[in-house]
C-alpha cells in the first residue's frame, strides 16, 4: 500500500510549504500538490521540490467556490 499526500495550495510561499514538503517526503511514497493559481512564488517552490504538481486551469472553479469540484479535478490529474 502506498501513502500519498494530496495538498491544496494558494499563496503559500511565505508559510510552511517548503518545510512541509521536505518533512512529508520522509514518510510518504508520493506527494501531489494542486495549486489554486497562486500569485506569489508558490509554483517556483513546487517546481524545485521534486513533487508532482499542477495549477488549476481557469475552467475549474477555485477551491473557495467549489471545494468538491476542485478536489475531484486534483485527483483526476
């Protein structure tokens, strides 16, 4: 059985994103991050982190608008 982290982000550059990803890598098999169109350097952190990630396309409602649809789109990526 694999342990997978599925994380939603939005403007997490100045919070705990880097340390959270590094700590999680020690304990899980894979990490997927679905970003809700951050406008800070969150995607730059993700790009350099070695985890799988994707930015929400405009055709998918934002996390704040429709959490269920957002999470489903993330899982289907």
